[in-house]
C-alpha cells in the first residue's frame, strides 16, 4: 500500500493554492453576487432581482389589478420555488414592503390584510394576507409577451425569467431604492412620476441638457409620507449633479388655536422612514428628562391620518422656537442621504447623476420600442401569410373542398396544387388577389391554417373582412418600417408613451399629486432658558448626603427643614427656576443642573448623584446658581489654584467638565466668586498670606499655581476681598471682625505668610 502511495506516477495532483489568492477569488465572487443579484437596483427598471421575480411570478399567477387576490404564502412560495431560492420570509418581507404606501411612493403590490403600519408594526403572517398587482406594476410588466426584453434560465434551468422588466416609467427614481452591498451601498429617495416624465421629455427634446436644468422639472424628492424639504436649492442641485448628497426633511405641522391664548401644535406628516411609535417614545423621553422644559405633553390622536399633539408648558412661547428645539433633539427633522449607486445595463455599478439615470431609462425605452416593433412585424408577416392563404382558399373554394373531400392526403395535395392565375377561377376580376408567393404554391403555414378553418367561416362576408384586415396590416407594417428606419419617429413614439404615463399616474391618479413641499430652513438660534421656563422664585436645599430639592418661593434661610434620619442641612440658597446650578466636586469637576429639573419641596428630594454622573467617593464642595460673566477662584488642598471664568465651567453633559486638575490625595477644596482685588489664604498651620489678585493667572483648566508655601499640612481656606475695606471674619464668639491693617501679612504669592491675628476662627475658615 505504501509503495503505491509513494509511486510518483500515480501520486495525486497538488491542488493547493496561496491562501491570499483563494480568499481573494472567493470573496470577489461573493461580492459580485451581492452587488449584481441582491443589493443594487437596475437603472432600467429600478428593481432588484427579488422584486422583479415577485412581480413576474404574480403576473404568471394572473394576479391582475382588476382580478382577484391570492394568498401571500402562495405567491412567496412560487417565487421561492421557481425563481428565487432564498428564504420565504425574506421574499414575503420584500413583497410586503412593495404594498406599504408609507414606504413606497407608488405601491406595486395591492395588499389585502395587515401589511404593517407607520408605527413600525410588522405585517401579519403570509398565510393571513392576500395580494395582487397594481396598475403601476402592470405598467412595469407591459411588453413581456412581445419580446421586449431578454429572458434567462432560472436557477435550476426548468423555467425562464426576464433579465429586466420593460418599465414604462423611470421606476428607479419614482419609488427609490436602498441597499448595502459589499464595499458599496445605494440610497435613492422616491420622486414624482409626472415630474420625472417632464424631465424625460426635456431630455428627448434636448439630449445635451445641463443637469441643473432638470431641477426645473424635478425640484427634489417626493416622499410618500409628505413632509417639508428644507435643503438649500444649490445643495439639491449638487446632489443630483454628482449622485451623492442629502436632503433635510422636516415634519409638517400646524398651530391649532384652543382659545383664550392657548394653543397646541398638531403634526400631520412625519419624515420618511421614521416610525411614529419610536418618535413618540423619543418625545416622551425629552419630556421626562426635561431636556426641552417648554414641552409639556405629547399625545397620539392618529387614525387613518397622522395627528400628533404637542402641548407647550407655557402659552407665551413662540411655536417656532419649540419646533426648532424639537428639530434638533428628535426625528421631527431627519437627513435623507442620497447615494445614486446603480447597475448600468444590469452589469456595471456606478454612482450616477439624475441625468445619467434618466438617460439610461430613455435608451432602454428605445431598445424596448425597437424590439416590440420588430416582434409586431414578425406577427404581421405571419398573419399576412395566413391571410393570403385564406384568400386563395375563398377564391378557389370548390377546388379546395374537392381536394379535402376526396384526396387521401389533403395536406400534401394542397401543397402540390398550383394556385397560380391559370388555375384560379375567381368569382370576378375585381375579386382576384395575387396568390401566395412561390410560383402559385401554398406554404405549410397557409395549408395548416386552411385545414384548421371552421366551416362557418366559409361565407363571402369573411372574405371581405380578411381583405380589409390585410390592408390594415399592410398599412401598420409600413408604419413600423418607417418607425424602425427613423430615430426621430422612435423618440416621438417614446414621447407619446410618456405622455400617456403622465396622464395615467399624474395628478388625476390617486396620490399622484406632489406630497412633499419645499421651504427655507431658517437658522434655529440658541434659545435662552428664560424663554422656555416661567420664571419663579425657589429655594434650593441640598443635604449633607447630597439629596436636593427646590422649595417654592424664597423662604427664610434659617427656617428649620425636615431631612432623612441621619441627614442634615448642607447648602441652602435662593434661586429662580430659570437658573442653572453649578456643582463643584472634590475631583475638580463642575456639573450643571437646571433648577427647573429639581424635584419639588414636598418630599425629601432626590439624590443629586442621579441627576449627574457624580461618583460616590466625590464630595460636593459647593453648589450655587450660575451668574454669566462672573469669575471664580478655585483651589486645591495642596494650595494650588487659579481664576476661571464662570461661563467656561458650565457643562453640557451629565459627566460634567474637568476644570481643576488634582492627583493622589490632593482634592479640590475651595470654589468662591471673586469679589475684590486681593486674595487671603490660610493654611492648616494657621499662617495667613495676603497678596494681590493680579498675581493669580486666569485659566480654563489646569493645576494652577502655588498660592501659599507649606512645610507641613496643606491649605485650609482662601477668599477674595477689597483691600481698602479690609479682611473680615467671625471670631470664636460669633462677632464680625474686620482687619484693615494687613501689612504684616502681605507678601508675594507662594510665600509662607504669618500667624493669623488674634481672634481668628479656630476652624481656619474666613466665613
């Protein structure tokens, strides 16, 4: 056995290949299959293979727009078994989408049953729904029986399917398309058929028309859900010129007057491909988190039409201000990206301009016209040949009956018989018609037609009708010959067909009128919080454990309040609902909370750490109302600090903003508004240093500079004051003392200082 294996004459060939090449070849095959047979639409009929096969299978099932419905399970089963060997769920989902009038501008499937809704609910199972074609789909299929397009074998070679459908209108732009292939994707919005036809007519008249000229006919997309496009015209022109871009799409709304100055916003159209249920969830979240405090409530009163109610918290707010904030925070405004990546001639993927897509469609329509005309000429030639035989039979009826009656092989005898002039006995010279070509002999086609003719047709009236039919066919054939020989006549015929399409699917067609309108966006300016919230006085209370609440009105700050067991007061100050509160943590970060978001004062409040991302180990150093334009002094326990503009510490997120950098055991210790021109700092060693504010830098973030020098310990407190008014503190007896003679403690920044004056507080705090 081993000798046999080692024999070089019978050794198996080496079938190995480099991994790189093997992977490359196989992945390329997969990529081409995905691009050509799954994800990218054909520029000619605007369909992907699965959609094309669905429509063709429904045509084969004779599910016309005027006929009956069939179970969707039967349709998807036929598509899967005959043309599309993939999952029936995927096929049914694709068919269901073609029936959704909120997803497809011109539905190609007429569905009966639950085919989903704009809320995002899925269609019912295929066994519960029924479907048939729409007249729009029939316009895509018209011409399949007239050799308008090529056919190819299906996946197992038992049937044939069309390579492309002979679409009568540019379906790629009319219904749009989206898909993700390997290394490329496509996303095309739907458009209005009437406008597309007008653009095609312009291209027929002016083949070298500029891209921007087409905007006069197709100003932009026309989404099935309506809405308002607020993209500038120059951006739309650029997108159609390059095949890449985007469109800002907003909802359509109206302000409903409720009387007595009250009003509400009614949203009647939402942007394309936005699920209403998720939109409402997002709006409810904005209300719950109070990110838009002026929005009080959202309700869904939709039935067959969209009707979303947005209630403002105050009637004094401008509706446009509220909508402007909702545009930025929700899907009431979306951006639909344009990527017109399509298959040209069903083979080559290319990012096309709108002009290139329309040109590809028109060239395809001309090819369809030529093929249908040639097919019609073949039918006419065949019919004319049959008619010639019929006419010869009528003119020689007695001889014909005699042959059929007495000859053993009438078919061969009829073909041998000479039906030329010498043997034809016509009823009169006026009735004579030239016999069939071929020296007076009948062809097999003519003989078969004569033998299959019914006896009831043997009357003179039939002969007259045949002659008239022949004359009409000859005239039609002459017209087709002229059409095939003249490019101008061909474009004229295409133009007439497009006019008929516009008449059928234009404004008179149900839903044919434009739904999406255009408007200027207008810049939505940052709205101050005062414009969104009613200004009311409150008292902010924060406990030692970090529970915060807002008492209505400015109460007495010395008033005794209730707290949880083991908790007590820490911060209490007056503010207003329009204020933003700044929280300074021992980690050197500033956090921002809107005063209007604080819980009411009826209970004990809520933990401040739930409102911002304040770690449990971080202590709250201070909390106060933000004053725009003010400056703060921040310092660490190591005695480092600097001046920071208060406007720069306002945080926009829950995680806050890092301002004072601290490391190791050092922590942020002081944050005070600057109220004078001089700084006083005291250390744990009770030494006091006084120096000018101008020695301290102003920074946005950092460690800062040394305020006071220590051998042991660190800083206890720091404050600012007016040198001329003196330094004030409370003595151990609770009396206010002011020291104006401070020369003994004045020095340069970062020096050690002198022992505190007599009567200085034992806790080493200035206030």
